[in-house]
């Protein structure tokens, strides 16, 4: 939620509405959504290349370390899926359009703020690693945050202006004045604190003629928030003469905030004020508008969810979720962040949102490549509960398999209808999905990704899912990956193992020296990519497609209770590094030269490359000049090749005979194979 113009208005009056705090020795309830956006957008991170997740993870870790140093105990509360009423749909569409415009701006060298696709998952992994207590609510978290903070008498940390409306006992600290990078020490002691500002609701009400706090929810819905946008309210605002009081330094943007607060301060309570609002509206609309306004004002009241029970006993009871009669294991996994809000949206609304990345806007959106994975996910969710089966979804045709997806089409959004895949009976009961054997769950995952388990035998457990996803990505016709894209991606995956070697106390030997040299070289490549480098849009789009495959591969893996280990995303993909490696591989460097200092990394790379290369279309390995001239000749060959699975035919072995371990094929051998294919 958020009230337009309110936060900047109160910050303009900082001396009147805020008190200075030296925050230490306290619990604090943190709006997780607001925090990871703040850390992503205010830490000088590169946003064009699809996410420098290692850099983001480092920033997030430092944030929490600052809290720990001041004996501040954080409790992070994350938003879940969309509310079952779907009252924020218009707001979500507006934000999706804004995100497309910002992504386009970033893609052509302009400014903008677009979170990388997997930032939420990376943030959760940091919380788990640091053992920070967190919960993922079933839907929007604001009321639950307010209720928990009041139960514990501790402040809320957020950037959401709705916390200026909630009656918080200990106050609201805005993130933009929370100086976590500036930890101070109290003179004469070793006690640390973080300088912060705390908003005072009492001070705001005092400023406006000691107005009744209970009037503020009505102010919020009249001013306009994420849940309500009634055109008829403009009728009221155009007819009533709002007293502006002192002129706002921000001009017209704050006129509505200032005028409404002054006007409402003349009424004793919400009932009287609401009656006066309705007087300005046509009689035929009054009852309907009154019902909508009263319902929206309820969003600022105490929540029935007791998050303290989750943090103390591990039990999460949300009436809205319980009423849907979903399987218990699903509710637990959602609360623990082990299932994404994408899953709850698909379950509850049969509608999902496919977030735009910094991609090529002239091409189909990058999520198209992962559609078959999503169709399997939807198939698993079809029979979740009898309650959901009896619901009607306005946006869907009367088809039992239909789901809707909000996706980018060019530079706008469109809702597309997608059919779930019907699965065998033992896979189609969500309540019993966890009872399937590990082998069956793994088979379903790998069959969806079109990968044979034997191919993964030489791959470290932490990389089995990313490599499986990469094999899927290479086989998909919409992915136009070239050899240097695959090489750069796999080289980037070495960062996690390299980091583990150089930070382990047990690796004080020559292997560590080579690993450190390679790690530092990769860091140099990453840093050189950033300043003023022009974005290669085709390369960006290809890696966006890979991230979409990884995202949905992870969601399917989670839904199947992780038949493959979940990868550590914090060191799996760094966009600046992978884009930089692409440039080097095209111009000056080779894989052999890059890995020459670290035999262990070279060996791991060979395993990764050997696992993926058999899934690649033949033209991936042709030199650039040859690939265009032989495109027509290879069409038939590459089509049949992309349909094959690894190790199933002698053609696979024959095609790669003569290649070195880094996939640099002898062109003559490949041409011979192509001509044989044509003759056949």
C-alpha cells in the first residue's frame, strides 16, 4: 500500500513530525519488500545486466551486521501473494507498465529502477544464511507488521507511507533516514547505535488542530492508496473547498494532502466526516461509495494474524488462507518462504505476473522460453482444494485447465490465457504431492527440463539444478544462445566454488592461490564492465531468458520439495561478470587462458560444459562466419538435434568427436556431420 505524496509531505516537516533516535537494544519489525528494494536501488548496484546478486548479497549482509552490532534484533516480514479480492489489480497493472518503461530506459542507456528477477530469492537466502527471523505472509503484510510491532512495543522499519496512518505504539522509522552505514558509539562506552528518525502520529494530529487519529484511515482512502482509486472521489474533491492552510513548498503535489488533513480536522470522528463526504456525491452513488470507503478503511485496523506465534512456536494461522482449505504443507511452506508468492497467486487467483527485465523490448518477452515449465507448475496446482474448484475467475474462460498470465507485449502489458498440463493421477493431488517418492519427484522435474539424470552425475550437488536449467534453455528454439554465451555463463558459475575455496580455513595451499588469482581476475572483469559500457541487447535478452528458466525451474523444484538441492543464488550469476566475459571471449581471451591459473576450476568447468554441450544445437559450435552461410543447410539437422536427449544416440558422440574439452570443435568434423544429415 502507499498514499500518494504523504511520505514526502511529512518529511518536508521533519522537525515537526519526527524525533531523532539512537536505535539499539531493541527488536525491530522490518518491511522486507521495502528493505530489499531500498538496498537494491540505493547501493550503487548495476541494474542493466540482470543482477549482480553477489554484490546485493554483500550489501544485505552488511545491513544486518550493522543491526547485530547495535544489539537490534530484526524480524523481517515479507508480502505474500495478491489478496483473494484482487483489489490491487489496477495498481499492479499500472506498476507493471511503469516497470516496462523503466526497463526500456535502462536497456537504451537511460536511468530507471528495475529489480533483477531473482532478487527476492537472493534476499531470502541471505536471511537464512544469517539466521534472521522472517515470515512470508499469505498476502499483503502491512497490517500484520503493524499488529506485531504493537504486540512487541517496537518500531517498524519501512518506506511505505501507510505506516504514517497506522497507530503504532513505538513509531515508524523511514528507511531513507535510517543510517545503518553510519553506526556510532555512545561516548564513554562500547555501546553502538544507528541514527534514525521516528515518525510521530501524535505530532501529526497535533499539527492539524489535534485531529482524531481515527480520521486518518478516511484521509488515506480519500487521498488515494493502492487499494482504492474511485473516480467519483474526484467529484467530491472538485466540489469541496479544501483549506490549504500554510502553502506547501512542494506545490500542487501536496495540495491534496494538506487540504484533506485540514478539512478532516474539523470533524469529531470518521462517521461525521464520511457523512459530509457523501453529501457532495449524487444520491444514487452514496451507499455504494460508503461501502467501498468503509471496507478500504478496514485495511488500517488490527490484523487477526498473530505473527508472534509464528516466531515463537512456528505456527502461522491466517483466516483468509485457512478459509481456502489449502493443504497444510503448502501453508507452512509459504509462511517459511519455501514457496514463492507466484505459487499462491496461481493457486488462489489462477493468475500470475511475469515481471519484466532489462531485455530487448522488440523481441517476445523473455518469459516465453519458460512457458512449458510453468504449464507443469499449473498442472500440479489444479486440484488444490474443493473450495478453489468452486470459485469463478472473471478473467478466465470456462476451461478447467486455464490460467492467466500478465506479461509484456512490446512495451505494454497483456493478459494471456495458458492451459495447464494434465498430469498422472498420483501427481495431480496437491495435498499428497509430498508423499511421492524422491525418485518420482526428481523424474518429473528432470523430464520437464528435458534432462537425463546420468548427465548430472559429475556435477556438484549445488549446481545440478542450474545445469539442468541450462540444458533446457539451450534446447529451446527461442533461445538464440551462442557458444560464448554458454561459456560465459558457466565461467560465472565458478564464482561460488572459488569463493568457498578462498574463504575456507582448511584450504591454505597452492590450490587456494590459483583460486584467489582467478577470483580476483573475475572481479576485475566485473568492475571493468560497469562504467559507461554499452549494453548488448541481444546478449542481455539471452541471459534474461536463462534467468526466467532458472526462476521457474526453482519454483517447480520447490513445489516438488526440492528433489534437487536449491542452488546458492548469491554467487551463481553476476550479470556484470557474465556480460564482461562475453566481451572478452569474443575479442581477446579464451576459456583455456582464463582458467590456466586454477586447475581445480578448469576441471569443474569441463564437467559443466560436458553436461550442457550435448543439448546444444549444432550451430552453437560453428565459427561466426560459417554459421550464417550454413544456416539453411543446418536447419533440418539442428531441428532434429534440439529434440534429442543427452547420450541417447551415437550421433551425439560422433558430432563432438574431435572437439577439445572446452567445446571448440574442429569445423571440418561438424561440416561432415551436417552434410551427412542433409544426404539422409
